[in-house]
């Protein structure tokens, strides 16, 4: 009987049922009233007393192995047989499925990135909480200089050195401190200013900054790059004009206007009947900014520019109130569904 038990225990442990009916046959073979297990228990009384202990233990082992196997098979076949929708009311009407859409500011940001990447600009991003050095001082804004007044922001009382960046020009500094020229990059990101919220201004907005540093970079390169951008963004017929301006970190500095894409330059209320709309600030990187970042200004020159994404989006989509970009009104946002 001992050999028989060893054989059965092995058989039970190794058994794998292909389907529920095989599992049932196995159960009947061993566990039915006239099955193998019942037969072995019946024979047990004839086992000589000195072997009873050992054979009894083996018999129990077989019994346990059988019950465990049968339970396992039951569970696995029960699960497989359960229809996937059990517990679900298939007649229930489906929930309304509305695909989302990208935010217009993301659409415009992606478009700007795409345009500049085609002429070799890569993208870098950096922190929104800045220090005075990267937002102002390294960009040649001396302390107490009136140029700072145009970019008032949010400070903390505990440490006046920490502020919310007012422009993405801070990323110029961070990149130039780390990298050696040539540098050809754009820096998109969120910026903050202490502004009264209106249709034209907000305390949060977005910018894309551009920077190109190499040997012999000239103002002509700047102008050509910006013309390429304007035509890609606003259409082939777009004209640009540069007006002299002032930024502490560029010399000379300019402001770029594009021919009004609404009236084609004839004059309308968007361009205030001038035919031109202002779109960005730009200029040649001031040598002292290079020196602040450890770049030799005798060897390298460069240009930089910065634009507001909201401003570009307002012109491109003819949005008249900047606050719409921040209010999450679905009636507004849905109009951009399908754009990428
Ligand atoms: N940082 C400027 C602003 O926020 C925009 C700007 C102007 C960026 C000229 C530039 C630049 O890089 O060259 O008003």
C-alpha cells in the first residue's frame, strides 16, 4: 500500500486539467463514494499495526493534496467561465464621452517650438521661483534701476532675494552659465508680474525667449530669424518692422511689429488703425551679460528675443480678452478641439 500511496500523491500533485470536465473527472476518480480515496481508507484497516502510523500519515497527505487540487481547479475554472460583464447592466445608457482638447496656449507654444526647431533651435526650461541674480542682476538690471519698476513681481518677506520670475530671460542666464557657445535655444515658460488684471494684462502669463550665441552672429541674423518666424506663424505675406527700444540686457534693443494679420495692414481696431501690431522685444546680447555668465564677449556675439504666448495667441485666434485663457470656461476652450 505504501508504494501505491507514493504513486497517487505524485499523480495528484502533477495533475493539470485542460478544462472543467477533465477537472470533474479527476475529482470523481479520487473523491467519489466509490473512488480511490474511499477504497484506500477501506483497506487501511488491514494494514499491520506497526505500519499504521506511517501509512496513516501518507493517506492524510494524499487526502489533503486532493482537496487542495480540487479547490484550486474549481477556482480557476469558475473564474474563466464567469462572463466579463457579470455584475454590469448592459442595458444602461453609456456615459457621454467628450474628448478633451489642448489649451490654446499649449497649441501656440507647440507651434512656436515647432517653427524654431526647424531652424535648429532646441528647447530648455527652468525654474519659476528665481533669485535676483538670474532674473535681474545678471541681465544688467542694476539694483534700484528704474527698469526694474516695469517688471514688479511677487517677493517673500523672509528673503527678498527670492521672487517669481518676471520673464524667461532668466533661463538665458542659467543656460549661458552652464554651456559653452554655440547656443541656439528657446525657452518657453510661465512668468509672473504684479499687474492689475485686465483684458490686456494678467499676473500670470507665458513667454518664449530665444537665444543665439556664436562667433559672428549679427543683427541681420536676428532680423532674418524673426522674419522667418513671423511668416511661419502668421502667414507668408506678413511684414515685420523693428523699432528702437530699450532693454538692459540687449544693445541695441528693438521691438518688433508685424503687419496686422486681421486687416492686412489697412487699419482696424486691433492694430488701432496703424496697420502694425507689436509682438516681441529683441536685441543683441549686451557684452556685460556675457561677462556675467563667463562668456568672452570679444570672441562671441549673440541675439535674443522674447515674446508673450498670450499675445501671439490673441492675434492668431482674435481673442480680445486675455483673461479667457485662465478662466477654464469650456465654451471658450472647446473652440480649439481638434488642434494640436
Ligand atoms: N524679457 C523681456 C520682457 O519680458 C522680453 C525680451 C526683450 C527678451 C528683449 C529678450 C530680448 O531676450 O532680447 O519684457
